[in-house]
C-alpha cells in the first residue's frame, strides 16, 4: 500500500502525513514489560529525552500500571509522580526544533485537570473517558484525547474475554464514545482512537482486530496502535520475555501502518521502531522514475 494524503485535522502539530512514533515512559511501580521507573522523575525525564533523540515524535507518560492483574493507584499518587516529570520536559524538542507533545495516560478526572495545568498536551484514557467526571474534565481542559477500548478492568480484563464479533463490538463502542465526547463539547477533530490491543482480548481477538483495522476508517479519527511487547506476541512467537519482543512488536506495528490505518505507534523500543518506519516510508512513498 502506498502512502496517502492526510485524512484528519492536525493535532498538536501532528499532520498525519506519516506514521508517528510514541515513546512509552512508565513512572509506575510495576510494568508488564519490566520498564516501570517506580516514581523516579529524573530517570523518567532522562528516558523521555533519550527516546526523542532516538526518533520519538511524542511521549506518553503513565503513572498507573495497566498490565493484566494490576492494582489501581489513587489520583494523588498519579499526580505526585507525573508533575515533576512534566516540569522536567516542558522544553522537550526534536532536533529540528519542533515541540514534542506530551501525552499522559490516566483515567482519573483529577489527574486530567492537574496534568493539563502542568503542561500536558494530550490525555490518553484506557477507559475512554467513562470514569467518574472524566468526560467533563477532559472537555474542560480543551486537550485532545485518546479513547481506548477495554473489556473489563486491568485487574480482571484477561480472565475470560468474550465477544460475539470483536471487530464489530470494538467499533460500535468507539463510535459511541466519539458521540459522547461530541455531545460533551469535545470536538471530533481532537479525538484519537485506540482499539485496545491486549486489553480484555484473547490472542485471536487481537489478531482479528489487526487484520481488520480498515473497518475503523469510517469513524473519521486517527488510530493509535499499541502492540509493543504485548503478551499475544509472546503467544504467537514463543518469546516469554517481554523485553525481547521488539522484532514481533515492529512486525505487528508495520502491519498496522501498511494497512494505511496506524497514525501513531505506541512503543517501548523507539530507535528500532523509528528506523523500521522510515524504511517502510521509503519503500511505500511513490517516486518518479
């Protein structure tokens, strides 16, 4: 598939003319991939800067682990972990001087308001703004949002996920959340969607969603795809160590990009993914002979 013209309005300077790489920075006590920084702000700031130097176009900060079986944290804990990192990244720029958007991964309304005041650029909510007061808080901040599909809660989502038609059900859910956001005063032009790979899905559910990403085109929002180091990749490759799943993660991410659907790849292995995306772009871009 060749590269195509942008279909969506720009968000935070991202014009969707190419796939973007989002680096993951976990300021959590634990993480399924073993990269939780346990509230170490200095380490988080250093990692974010290193990821941008390696090719990240935006950074996603998280202070609550959402791995299967994870326990929730309080908004106060999240805020205490996030604000020092945001303060340390307020001058973050790419080599060409472009401001790097900072996304914050949270499902708490109080955290959304706090990080917006502290300079965050995007709210990334795994519960698609369904938490108490979250939709209103996000609309008040005026920030763009990422709405993700998840069946259940992080603590129990992988116990026994069931769907009649996973693609149709995830599509219908995201469509309903877009409508809810618009009704709350959050314009569609500020919405990014995430089908929630690995969040309340079996291996086959995840594979089916990736095979049918084109079904989400009519929702008219950019798609964020998060497959990095996910457990389903371990199941299909036999690699049990999450930190060693970069090749599978890149393969799955490039599949999503090649379908013309993935606007953002959310990844742990930034340098490797950025290099792979550049190679794909060079091959896919039409050239005069």
